[in-house]
C-alpha cells in the first residue's frame, strides 16, 4: 500500500501536468497556427493536435479524481469479473 506522502506527491505532479495541458490548450486555441502559401493555395496547420491535448486533459482529470479518492480512503477502482453458470 502506498503512503499518504506518496499519493500527495503524485497528486501535486498530476495537477502540475494538468495545469500545463490546460495552458497549452488555451495557447493552441488562441494562436499557434502555421500558415503556408504555395502558389495560389494556402494552408493553415496547428503544431500540436488539439484533440491529443484534450484527451490528455481528460486522462489527467480522471487520474486526479482516482488519486484523491485513494487519499480519502476510498481505494482504487477494482475490476470484478462475473462468470454466469447454469447449474
């Protein structure tokens, strides 16, 4: 079993990463677009995929909720398998 200090450290690290990704998302939405022009055609491209950033934000938010539940004594989620039998 992990100690309270270990869980708190992991929560702090996860919050820091989450803040970074939220800031990066705002950056992408505001600017961070490359524009190319070739002849009469132009292309705009983002350097980092917004979808990837949003997926990571969702993952970090879920991880943070799990860590806070573990710290509060709720424990981690457990997977349970049920095998139906015909007797």
